[in-house]
């Protein structure tokens, strides 16, 4: 199995910290956020990683190199400008190949071991499996509804009682993006999720451990406090 880390964002909400440093290289407990992912992938036995680059991407490439420090092989998908999450995967399809892959947002932190997802096999009728978390204070209505069997539901009015927030970590089949009828050079991945949910092709699981969308300096400080002895 391969993994892809999304690392091309501008990090506008993290400014001024991201004026000269791409968000995946911001440190928590003296370690760049993206290195936590690489270590987790290595523990899971995943050896091939694709990282998309745009804003300050050369700093990420220079810092991580070929990935040999983690016994990984890193390929980079260079974007002329941030292509959003769906466009990023579309551009990287040749690198990803045809098998199910693990997708990780470069700016989240989670105590889940990726091996738990890497060992999961997606059924033939499912195109993705999403890690969800209880809704944080800053996102009280969540992203997706889920039934008791773990199938994600279409809930445009946000009235379903079982709604959760997408953790930015998922198992996906490349066909989720390659077969999306409205794919284009630049588009958000959530469009493909909605398309698949309407066809009952997405499943999910709830993670109740520590998770952080490190989207603001305050959340980075909270993570620093959590990780510091």
C-alpha cells in the first residue's frame, strides 16, 4: 500500500508562522508535523509515500529528501499552484497506481496508528473509508452523518443526530477521483465524497483518541502542550 500526504496548502490561518515555513514543517514538541506522519507510516509498514507540493514546497523537499531517514521512498507531486485536495490526487494518480491508498492531511495530528487502517480491505462496493472524530468546538455541526453500520449518509440539512467531523485521514480507491464525473484540474475532494455517499460507497469509523486539526497558532500551542512531558 502507498500513502499520500497533502502538503501544498498556503496555511493562511497560521500566519505569520507560515510566512516563511510551510505548515507541515511547523514544529510541535520540536518535531515537524509531517515527520509524525512519516514515523507512523514507517511503523505501519508502508514504504512508498507521495507528497504534493506547492507553497514553499522546495523547503519540504529539501527537509525530507528521499525519505531514507525513515526507511521510506518519497515521491513528490509538484503543483504549479495549490490544486485543492481533489485536484492534488487527480494529478498524482500516476504515482499512486491502481491500488487502495492511505490519504493524510499534512496539517493534522492523530494518535491513531496507521497500521489499523492499512490492514483494512475495502469491499468491492466501497470506494473509501473515512476516519471521523467527535465534533470539535470549532466545528460543532460536523461533516458527515453515519448510520449504525458505519455507512456514511447524505445529510444536506445537517439534522441527523449522528454527525461527525472528518479527521483528514482516509483509505481511498483511486477510482473515487478518476471516476468522478465532474473532476477537473482544481477541485475539493469533498465533492467526490458527497458523490460517493449518495451512492452508499463510503464507510467510516470513529476515533475517540487525541486528534487535532492544527489550523491555527492556538491549536498548535495546544498540541505542543499535549506532546510536551
